[in-house]
C-alpha cells in the first residue's frame, strides 16, 4: 500500500497490507490473549493506559509530524489533538473503577443480587483518519480498560499513526497480541468483520456504516456507529458581540479544514444581523493562512483525500447555478497537493447540495432566516442528527429551540466540542450507540446478573 502526502500528492512510504490469512491469525492471537488481559486487575490495566499517555506526551512532536505527513492536518492542530485527547485517559483514571465495579443491587430475603461487568472479548475498532487520537482513544483505550483485546483497523490514510499506537501501548506494558493493527483498505476491513469478533465500533461515513451494519447483521454482536453530520448553527438577533460570534463560528466550520463529523456545516443567521455577521465572518476566514501543513503558522492545509477538492467544487457549482453567491474562495487551489480555498457562500437555500449534503471540507453556506421558528425548521431539515448550536444572549430562548431538535449533542454559545464527561452519540444517519461518559465505559462490557442464595 502506498502512503501519499496530501501536501504534495507524492508517495512517501510503502507498507505491506494484511490478507485473509494474516487477518485470521491476528484474530486467533487476540482471542487467546484477551483472556489473559481480562485477568489482569483493573488498576494494573489502567496503569498501562496511564503510561501509554505519558509516552505519547514524551513523543508528541514526532507523533504530530507523522500525523501531519499522513493527513495534511496543520502541525499545530496535530499537536493540539494529541494534547487534547489526553483528557480521555484522565477520564478513565478518574471514572473507570467506579463504573466497572461490581454492583450489589439488593438482598431479596436470603438471595444476594449482583451485577458484574465482563468484557465483550475481541473488539473490532474500525477508526477514522480525521482525528485518530480523539476517535481512537474513545474506543480502544476504553475497550482495553474494560479487559477487551482490540482489533484496530486504522484508516488507510492514518496507518503510521495506528502503528505508533501499538508500539507505544506495548512499550507501556500492554501484553503482545492484546492490540493488533490491521493494515489495508475496505477489503481488509470486510475480512476483519468476517472473523470471530465480539463487538464492532466504527467511526466514519454513513454509507460505510450502513454497509458494516448489513455485514454484521447475522452475528448478533454489539455494534456502535459514529457517523457523519450536517451540523447547523443559528445566530440569533440578540448577540451583542457579532464579531466574536463570527470568529467562533468560523473556527467551528474551518478547523481541521472542516474535516470533522461535528464541524459546523451550515449557518443560519437572523435577518436583523445577517449582513453584519457576514462581513465579520468573511473577514475572519480571509485571515486564515493557507500553506504547508508543517509550518506552524498554517491554519488551512490540504484536504486528506485526493477526491475531496473536486467534490467540494461540485457543491460550489451547484449552489451558483441555483442562485447563490460566493463571498470568498470557491475554487481548487493551484498549489501542489489536495488544497481547496476556504469558501463562504451566501444567498443559499435548501435546494442546494451545500446545505443538504455533508461537505467535510473548508466550505460553508450561510442562510438568512426571519425568526427562530424558521431557523428551527431548516436546522431540522436533515437526515443527520449529530450536533446543533445556537448563539444567543438568552439561554432560555436558545434551549427552547435546541430541545426540539433530534440530535445527540446541543451547544449554547459554543460548538464543535467533545467532552469525555458526556456521551457522544448520533441520531438518524449520524449513528447508533454512545462513547465517552460512564456510558462509554460500560459500552465495552456485558452485564452478568448474579443471584446468590445465602441461606435459609
């Protein structure tokens, strides 16, 4: 398999792919060693995860450079991701013992009733390239803490980062064959799912998630899917500092080139403040430096996938044909590599792909609305249900709107934020199941009920 640097489009490394035989052998080894790992006391498992976190910190610069070379993520944003993902480790250090502990439910007469939380077994983690530390930690560290072995298939666009996870986990004391990396594309992923696994946790697109769900339908194992989004943000007319609101909204839309499942993908602005907000927003986007992702000052780097610039250009052309106006950007950059100009489109509506279909890039449509009722109508007009945000001075007003939206996470005066203390979940085409919070700790377990007769 050839690894391509998105910043220049050139191959920088070749790596041997797995095949059906190597996939089956890795699963066999995981099955064998999972039982050993599950027998390790929880405090010792957590100590390995803590040591892994320290090793990641010690090697942050090298790991950030690897991530940037693979994905095109600007180097400072790679550093930010590595640093920020550590809060998952802190969450496990502080909460795992509480939520994995045996529960004494009650004593009915002379019968003691208990719940114990056992590991699933071998958990397949088919992960994503856009935030491999964040979305990876959400699954494989929590799975390991619960006593599972992990069949980790990184995206083929972040393979070296996935292999670094394995190396550092083993250096931290994780027994060999408790975490195995599966190298390859969709075919290897399908081979992994055909094997004897005990659970699957996938992060990626709706189309792939649907395919995985279909393939696993007969296995009767836990399946969680963290899929895409078309996340809306509404600017109410009572905002006092529109300039700051525009800066916050722009960051939510363009951070990591908009390649985030919870990035702001469409913005609605009350007609009373629409023109002023647009001015501040375009000014902010125009200030973002585009360039070499290895340069610390770069904010907009290349897109990770070669085909994405052409897809974004098709959204721009569709919007223009239907009456929209491009305020900045709108074209594939002439730079070497997979660059697309940061793009703001006004005079948009829900006849346009940019307001309906996931973009996953540095492009945003901004639509004028007359009131909160109209904003809520358009915010709900989507097949996705990941996040939604409202910026307002009035919390009660904002919450009235947000409470009516069928999404997993809502934000008031913030956006594009994930906390390990809260469940991360999608609705509709944005997925099923939850990671993070206590629910994400227990997601990698299966409860066993004990009814113990103590005497007469």
